[in-house]
C-alpha cells in the first residue's frame, strides 16, 4: 500500500471514529420518564389516572394538584458549569392504548404541565419564559408550571448544578371512559414524546442553541381499568294497579340502576319452582293468574323478557351511561284476572331478582 493510500485510510478511519463518537453522544442525550402502572376505577368522580407509586410529588399550582404528578427524568443530568438545561413543555399528547387480550383500545391524554430542577449545590442564573401559573428560580430549586387548561408553551433555562435531578409534571386523563371495558391497556413500545410536547436541550451557553434537542420517553405506558358492578334499587316492593287499556291486566314497575363495564345477568325466579308456567312466567299467589316480568331500558329502547330461573345477559357498557338517576325498569304484568281472581280479595306473592356480574 502506498503512502498516499495509507494517509487516505487513516483519514477515513478517523472520520468514522468521530462519527461513532458523535453518535454515542446523541444517544447519550436520551432520557426516560418511568411511570408506574396507572389505575382507573370505573365510576370514579374524575377521569384522571395515577400510578400508586413512583411519583416525585404534587404540582405547585393549586389548579394542577387534583390532576397531575411530578415524575423523575432518568438520564445523565451532569454537565460542566458552562452548560445549560433548557426544559420546555407545550401541547398535550393523545396516546392509543391496546388491551392485552385484544378486547379494544383506550385513548389517554397526556398533558405536560411543568418542569423542575433541583440540586444540593446549584449555580446562579437562569430564565423562565411563557405564561406560568407559578414559577421559581434559585440555585437549588427551580420550577415553572402552566395551568392544566393551557396548551401554551413554557420554558425553564437553568444551569445544571451538582447532582441535579430533573422532573416533569404530567397529567394522564382517560378519554370517554364509559366506552372502555375492564382490562390492562398498554402503548405498544411505550411512548416517545415529540419536540412540540416536551423538549430538553443541553446547550453550551445561556442563549445558544448548541447541543442536540431531545424528548423524553416513557418506556412502559400502561393502564389498568378495573371491574365495576354496582346496583341501586330505591324500593323493592310494588302494588299492581289495573291497566287503563284492559281491566283484565294489572301492571306495576320498580326502577333500578346498574353500573357495570362488563356483562352481567338478571335472573328472575318465581316464589316456588311449582309456580313457574311452561312459558317461564309465574302463577301468582297460588292461583292461575299469570305474572310476566321484563327488564326495560327506555333510552336504548330495549326490553328483555325475564323467564323463571334463566339468566338474561346485559352488556353493561351499553346500558350504564345515562342522564337519568334510574335508567332501568323491572315491569310486571299480571293477566287472567277476571278468570282466576276473586273480587275484593288482596293477593301477595314474591318474585326474586338476582343481578350477577359475569366476570
């Protein structure tokens, strides 16, 4: 190999070495935000979800405290005195989560609310930019937050300090929770924020733009949606009254509300097996008068016949949401009154209704 070829090879190897070193530096700027397993209980008063451990404290703005938490940033936070962190938050993200058994999806809104840098020994200087609800600059503890309803950008520029810790305030909101069935949901491969959601820039001087910009990454963004099954029936007895359309029929109803994000069943049983008719209704009070029972949901325009000792299955997610306090009815229809009833006599009987979760 000639001298000229040797010099060319050395230059190529040196260039490759520099490229590999720069690539390593870029990779080294990546940061993660470990978020613990999020939990949602159907029927909760709020759609915001939180992990049961792993947060770094509550937000400083009173408007944000019911909705968000601070989460640690994991990565190399060290730098020399001439470096600066530029931490920025902007728009919320909408993340699709997939149920692990293939039972559907959920939409999770992730709102960045603010950022914080703490250090046991810090350096003076820094700047906060944007419309904040609270902010502070100090060598040891600097933070800035915006209110949760704001999509505007805010930015904190601060010197790294010694053994600094960076945190971001995030709020996780489950969208349209009534349409989400119970299960474990995850973002496939975690979630990588974009630069217009969360940005972190390490620059070598205060107002410069040197150094790569990066966005943190949530390695495992997962949500548990729990089962719920609640029953409310304000009264459990009813007096049957004569129908206006047919004096051979008496009717009555009781209201009920079932909250469930899974399938459940309603089973009617007559007062005794011997009082059940071949069609599944009940002979009332030891007579041949016949009592038919139905479950009715007026908003959905659905009616289900309840037959003796046969469970009728209801898709809870389809019949839970309602503007009414009691969206369901159990209707009773007593027939063959003139043929088998006695004038002036009062009849009593018991019909048992069993609501049972199917999970």
